[in-house]
């Protein structure tokens, strides 16, 4: 299928959210194409969230795409780089927040309620765009999560999504996704199952990722 003339266009259309049943069957058996699709989806997400003119695409992502070229389309390696990558190279910025506190490891408690309740666990993240405080309570197999997004002004109609850490947080379709609205005060509540999660919020011209939510 890699030699099919429209393969590159079809893969790009799927990365943008299109449906292609035959290609989906191929992706189920081809690790290289799935990896390329994830990289292309990240580029699409950059374009959607920024509209151009911000930071360069991260070198790590460019290296991923370059390494995949001779594997997926050896016949188009000389053409593929400018046709797919150059048009988006200035489009997206993704911010990854730093976990600065996990009261399950560190006894000092900060965050939403800050009252030193030993029955709850606090996590705090910081980034250039927004901070995030989480208060986690164990409910015998599930976890109640109350959170606050920290910004000078919280835009309206924000959503926060929690994606299993083994999934692509920028993909359009994610297995196990949990999502909820953020109030204009920055508050939200939801329930998660045990596991490793990445939180993500699209904020105007960026997507902010909060990795390391381990329950």
C-alpha cells in the first residue's frame, strides 16, 4: 500500500480527521505508518491551535518525520519533506508543564484547598501559559479529581481532557479519554480510574500538556 500514488494524501487527510476504512486497516498492522500518522496529527494540531507565525516545530518531531520518510515512502523521499513538513514548520507551539509538587511524595501541601488535609493528594504544575493544581481523593478504585487552572484571566469555554499516558494526547480520537468543562474561575471536577494520565488544555494559540498524573 505504501506505493499507492495517493497514499501520502490519504494519510494526511486522516491526520486532519478524515475517514479512510482501507487505510485504517493498514494502520492496524503497520507500526511505521501509525508513528507517522501521530507525527502528522501533531503538526495538524499545531496549525489549528496557532494559525502560524509562532515557534518552529520541535527538532525532535522533525527528526521523527525525517527518519520515517525512507521507511514509509522511499520512492518519495526527495519530494516528501517540502510537500508535507515545510508548509507547517512555523505553525504550532506546544507547552509541556513541569510537575513541581506531588504530596504523595513530598509532605508539603499546596493547591486548591491548601488546608493540609492528609486524606487527599495534591499535585501542582507550572508552565509558561498556565498552571494547574489538582486535588485527588481515592474513592475505592476510582479517583475524584478537583482542579484549578491558574491564569490571570481564564478564557471562556475551555475544556480539559485527561488522556491515558500510552495514548497520543493530540489525537482526534483517543481510547479512554475523560473530558470536562473548565469554569471561568478555572475550576473543574471529574472522576478518573487508576493509571497514568496526561492532562491537556487548548488555550487560544497553544496546547498545554500536564504529564505525570499518576493515580
